[in-house]
C-alpha cells in the first residue's frame, strides 16, 4: 500500500532521551516502562518490548526517535504516550533508531 508524502508528513517524529527505565512485569511481552525527555516538549511515557534486546543500562541516557502524535495506548495498565521506533531484524531482534550524531531534544525528524 502506497501513501502520499502528505500522509507521511502528518506523522510527527521527534528526538528524545530515555531518562528512566523500569521493568513492567504485567506486560505480555518482556517490556520496559520508559520516561523519555523531549526537551521543550516535556517528558512522555512509553511502553516498549525491549527487554530481550536491551539491558536497562543500555537504554538510560540513550537518544531515540519516537512517533510523537499518535493517540495514547494502554499497555499492561500503563499509558504509552509515544511510540519508540526500532528496526526489526529477521530473527525478531529490535534495533532502536536514533540520531547520529546526537541531536537537540525535541528535534523533528524530516
């Protein structure tokens, strides 16, 4: 299915930094509850099924790219306010997307 550039531009993707990582044992998949700082846009919460691929220490202070304007979704009783973006390998392993080099928090992805 093709989309137009106008469709793509409606998705607001932003750079944030993970400032807190907590295990979320209630989730069906091994997941973390993340708090992500987007600078002037504030801190948002996300639930991400990353425990298989990342240790807590690998996530803290890591810059990530997130879909910022999707509606919140309840996951394991937690409101997930942004979607952390990752590439999915053939074996299902996740690889987080992030700016290289680092970018100003809240920067839009264009």
